[in-house]
C-alpha cells in the first residue's frame, strides 16, 4: 500500500520534482505541500498544478504572522476562488512565539476563508489547544475538514469535532516522546493521518513505523484511505 504525506514543505535547494521522484521510488505517491509565507504561494500553486497527487496549501505560518502584506487576505481569496484544488496551510497558533494577537487575527481570517471556500485546513497548534478549540467552537457545524499536524499528544482535542483529524509525524518513533506514545492509543483509527513535516518526504516512513509499533492493528491501507477521504473526498488516486 502506498504512503501519502499529509504535511510536507518546500525543499530549500533541490527542485521539488527531484525530491518527489526519490519519494515515489520508495512508495510515497503523493503529498500536501505547505506554505509558510505569502512569498511561497505562487511556487506552491505551480508545484501542485505540475505534479499529479500533490496538493498545494497556501497560508501564513503563525511564526510569520507579522510578515503579512496589507492585501494578503485579498490575495488568498483570489487564489482560492481561481484554484479549486488549493487548500489552506499551514496556519494556526503557537504559544512559543510572542506575536500571539497577530497570530489569532491571521488564523481566524484564514479559517473563515477555509469555511467560505470549503477547503481542508492544515493546522499548526503548539501549546495553544485551549485557544484553538475555543475558536473552532464558535464555528461549530460549519467547520471544514481540519488536519492537526504533528500530533502532540493533547487529548482534549480528540473527538472535539467529526471533521478534526490528527496527523502523526516521525516524532512518534522517538524514544523520549512518552506523552504521545501514551495518548496515541486514544486516537480513533479513522482520524489518523501520517506526515513527514519535512522538505524531503522520507520521514513519513519513520512515522509509519512508529505508528505500527504503537497501534499494530492499524494498517497502511487504513491510513491511506483516511488520507484520500480527507484530501480527495474519498476518491482513490493511483500513480
Ligand atoms: Zn509544517
């Protein structure tokens, strides 16, 4: 069964096509490639339109919330209205950075775009689950599919909303990540995705091995089917 990376990033130096070719040679057939700044958006759109099974995500990473231009929201809206397959990401809140008020404004406006255009949202949430869940609560019953990337073991988000999914990265294989290891048992099987959170996709294999050791009853096919359900409305694509 192939792997599909639900959260990766632009390569620093190599062309994306080289990175993707290498990934395909080990069974990683597709990915969601995320922006962190407005400057990335056009490159992400081009990569997604030139590579089958690559989903492009535009957004402002919370670390860069202060860097937005005055017309970022209009630009985002224009892209979403012209590109049916572009989703939102990565966006969210991160309490380890002190621009929190700006982060909240950018996140809420991005979430409203995801709702308006019914696009999946790739969520970054670090030490901010209480605030994120509070915000999501005010949009209850309107939420699009949301993928909480880099599952950190927070249990109060599990089961919060039918449209909330959890993507596990290579951290779940690390020996000292005990909180994740304990709480990963509570994730419903149909809400789990896997990711590399890298610019070369290959660490998704480490994440898959970690999940296998913690939840041996979950197959690669289960994860692949979850992923297709989230990003392609259940339609299975094969390369
Ligand atoms: Zn990321």
